[in-house]
C-alpha cells in the first residue's frame, strides 16, 4: 500500500499524513527542521495494516455464527 505510513513527532506529538514511507520520512524531517531545528528527528512510525478492520478472527467468528444458524434452522 502506498499510504501505509504515518510518522509522529517525539517532541510535540505532531502527526504526518498517511503516505509512503519516503513521504513520511520527508514530512517528519521538514517538521523537525521548522519546529525543532536543533533536535535530531525521532518519534514513532505507525503502520496501517489494511483498510479492513475485520481480520481472520472476524471471519472465523462469522463462519461459526452462520453454522449455528444453519443448525438452528434445521431443528
């Protein structure tokens, strides 16, 4: 994904927009140059895993619910 990275400033909590890794690095370096000129860039890198909030655990739970509904409808 091209928009999977967001950087958070270690000094003030500023967050960059979601983007590529290189875009995020450039944005946080620019932020530090303007807001914290004598401090080396630091902070946290956030990684967005996907656009869907439902992973494999959700899929398994949904499958179990459907199976229970099928069993219940036969009795």
